[in-house]
């Protein structure tokens, strides 16, 4: 599968229509970004079940800002609309393959339970702060 250029217009549909989405935030002026692009493209060819997207931070600064991108390259990974990972730095072929295999093996019921637990704790903390005021 080819790498798709990500834009704000297709972000939501991309996340909703694909169980796996990898986003490579990069810039043409970044040497590590340029070295990671062929690694990312090669991985996309071997994993048709994954949507590989690329976001040029110079052309799409609003997307970079929305994701809190401060350093590039940054790889952002979603599985079933859940943000799983945001990792700074270029990766070698083998490291990216290992990461992809780990993402595929995740038990999403456990992930969702952990997310719900964290959200509950956050809500309780916020409620406690408000009652202390």
C-alpha cells in the first residue's frame, strides 16, 4: 500500500476507516526524516492492513500542532481509533517491523480498560480539585 499524504481534510476519515494508522510527521529539511522515509515506505508495502500516512509539518503545521509534535521525525500510531504511541526519532527497518508486530499483538480490550481507568482517575482528581476550591 502506498503512503498517503495526510491533511486535516482526511484525518478523521482515515482514523475511522482503518484499524491501524501510522503517521510519519516529517519535514524535507530534516535529514533523519529523509532517511526514515524509505524505511516507512518499505514497511507500507509489506503491511496492506495498515494505513501508512505522512504529514509534512511545513505544509500541515496545524496537524503537527494538534498532535503536539515538537521534534521530527515523530511516528504516531493509532489502533482502532486509540492513540497507542508517539515516538520521536528515525527507526531502522527491523525496529519498525518489531514495533508493527507489537501493535498488532495488543489486546485492545485491555488497552481500552486501561484508558477508561486513567480517564476515571483524571475525572476524580479534577472533581477533588474543584471541591477543594
